C-alpha cells in the first residue's frame, strides 16, 4: 500500500457518513470516535481472541504522527496473530536499541556514517511500530479509518454506501 492511497494527516477528504459506530465502505473499516472494537474476535482473522491488545492509531507513512497522543483502540488477537505481533514488536524494539547504540557511537566518534545509519534504524523502528497490527491514515477525520484489519473481521460489519 502506498502513501498516495491515503490523504496525508491534516488533509480532509469526503468520508462516508453513518449512524453506526463501526461500518465498512468500499472494503475499508471505519469507526466513530469513542466507539469500541469487539475484543472477543481477532482483528486480523475473525477467530476467537486469546489476548486483548491496545494500540495508538498512527500513520506509518507520516512520521509526525509517531509521537504524541493519538486515539487508542483495544482489540482482540488470536494465538497466531498474538505471536506475530510479539515477534514484530521484538524486532522493532531491537531495531531501536541497535539504532540508538550505533547513533550514540557515531556521536562519540564523530562518524557521520554511524550517525546516519543509527538514525535510519530509529526511523525504521517508528515505521514498524506504527504499522502493526493496525493503523490509521488520518485520525483527525471522523469516522476514523482503521487499516490492517482482516477481511473476515470486516465481514462482521455492514457495508454503507453513499447516497
């Protein structure tokens, strides 16, 4: 998925209107601000969940959204997607730690290459953390679009068409 498919944070587009707290429109899931996601089923595959996770909705393609307060959602994860999420989290934080170490060594040794490489690894951490398991292209437009959900999970919600 590329950045051109979603408006950048702060730009407004015509979003679907619905009285429902959660609904689909053109295969995308939308949620009203303050509404809750059911935690009994996995947000990726729709199977029964074994863990309730909580994540801030950030846009992986907009680094300015990686820091600061953003809407947080609770959602369920099945065993497989819980393990995948834990592996992704471990890889992301490992990237952060190694990136910080290389960046610090670069600062101490005045090595531009190390500073740049460490900085790139820190940016990769931000990208990975904001991408998985769910994210939103823009949390300033209501209803909020939720990306990263599975087709089976979305099938629990009605399709709303523009009139």
